[in-house]
């Protein structure tokens, strides 16, 4: 749990930097909304690395691939710090996004496979808290460094020694080691009862990410450009949202262990989408209330979905299935980012993101098609 939590902390820190520094990056490189949206689309393509690496984790094991994700992801952070333009920054972050996704996927898979069913949601909430601490560290540090955004990426290189620690000290998943070697993981998850579950999970990922990827990427930019907030106040909003996310994660994990995955997963998704729309709709008051409310909903939902999606698929294809779901979410994020400039020209940035809440609401309702898995044995 400690090593998986540290991996999640690194992924949360590394993955949050661009969100915080986007105004400074856009100013330094003279970027428009369209070019920043294209940057977000390019970054989303980085998750295309996750499915083949997830397949490798189902074949080779969780431990070596998690160590590889940490090592190569930290190297990509170093290249980000040395970027000379938006193109070189995009290329380095393209690699980093896929490896951050893989690190979170494998840490979650290890926890699902090692922790008893009655504590699985709570354990995944612990990983979410760790990732939130990583986000919080970057958020707290940046105002003192702004606009020197490169320094945050230098700090992310601490994932390199962590990679060595994971490789030498992290025990392999016993459930994975004991599971029978069957057909190829991708073939297995695309056949039988698993196929419908995979399509529904991917559909949810596509529809929800159409809102959350643009909203997450541009929240600081919107606060800076449209609401004229200083970096210290933008960080304050993000810090408060992060503080409330910790108890929300624990609450969501506890609820899912007691009441199941299905009902909390759907209801919390609807709540998160509604508050995200509010975040970009009602000026500074909406920015505060929406940010905190969206953090509560999405944070509480995260361990529910982590446990639920992990329990939906067989052990020897679990990492492959979750990586495919992450890739589907990336495609949804690309769609949302490409639609955004057209909507923004007519509705403004806030109105455009509020409209994108509609597919996210539909995605949450799509989860009703998945079975309840709480209390059941993990499929082999």
C-alpha cells in the first residue's frame, strides 16, 4: 500500500503541473485558446501508450511495469523542464500522460488484487488521497515560483529513485501470479460477458471525459483570463477543493464497501457533472462553489469506480481492460477539446464547458447498465 500510494502521489503531482502553469505557458509561448486546446488533445493521445503496456502488465506482472512507468515518466518530466516551445513541451507530456495513466492503473490493480473485498473501496480511496496530496504539493508550491513553471517539472524527477524502490521492494500481486494463464488479455476481455462490460465502461469514459478533460485543463486559465483572478487565489480555490477531496475520497470508499458500487457510482457522477458546469457558469461565486462541489462529487466517485471497474474484469486481463477504459476517456477528452473552440466562439469559454456537461450526465446514466459487483469474488 505504501509503495502504491507513493506511485499515485508521483502521478498526481506530475499530472497536475500543466493545469496549474497553463496561463504562464500560454503567455511565454504566445498561445491562443485553440492552440492550448490542441495541446490538450495531443496530451490525451498519450494514453494510447497505456493499453499495450497494460497488456504487458497482464502478461509479465504488475511490479516491473509500474517501475518502468515511474522511471520513464520521470525522464519525461525532465524533458518538460527543458522544453523550448509548445511543440517540445507537448511531445514530452505526450509520453508522460501515458505513463502516469499506467502508474495509476497498475497501482489500482495491485490494490484490488491484494486487499480484502470488504476494504477494497477504502484502500482505493487511500490511493486517491495520495494522488490528491501530489496535486496539492504542486498547487501550494507554484505561487511561490510563478511564473517559473519549469521548476515544478524538475521536482517531478524524484520519481526516478522511487522507480528503483518499487522494482526491488514491491511484492508482485499474488492473485495475478496464481491466476491461470489463459488466452491473450485483449482477446479475453473482448469476448463473452466481458465485452458488454468493456463497452459500457468505455462509453462512460468517452462521455464523461468530454467534460472533465477540458474543464481540468482550463480551470486555471479560465480563472486567470475570464475572472481576472491572481495566481494566489486560483491556487486557493484548488487547495480548498483538494482539502475537501480527501474526506470525500474516504467517504466514497466507505460507502462503496457498505452499499455497493452501482448506486453511489451513478449518483456521484451526476453530482460531479452538475457542479463542474456551475464552476464555469456563475462568475467568481460559481467558480468557488462549483470547484468545491465538483471536487466532492468526483473525489467520492473515484474509489467507487476504481473498485467497480477492477471487479468487473478477469485478473489476467484487468490491466488491459482498465487501460482501454482510460484510452476511451482520452478519446472523449480529445472530442471535448476539439468541440470547445467552436462552442467558445459563440458561448464564451465558461458557457462552452457548461454545455459539455450534458454528455457527462449521459455517461453517468450509462453506468446503470453495469452489474453490481460488491461482495463478489474477483473473476479469474
